[in-house]
């Protein structure tokens, strides 16, 4: 996830369909800050990919926000 760049396309496959999203933001936050980031992107058709950051640590979270194309 750290290699995903702004404007990259993310393709999600679900139940035989493809959904295309464009990466619009990346946030590295503490676990307590995650909900605040979600709330910033709840008024549209977005996905949020989340992982531990740095890899192998549970200190922070990396959030990739993408908007449906």
C-alpha cells in the first residue's frame, strides 16, 4: 500500500463485477485517528484500504482513500 500513488486506479472484483476507483488520498495516522478520517469521506462513493504502518508494526495505520470512477 505505501507504493500506491495519487491518481492510481484500484480495481475491486466482487461477485463477478469489476469496480474501478481512483486513489485520491493517503493518510498515516494512529489507530485512534482512523474514525476521523473515515468521517471525511462518508458523503460519496469511496473505498478505504487500511493496513498497519510500518509493515509488521501496529503503531500506526495507513489509509488509502479512493473514489469510484
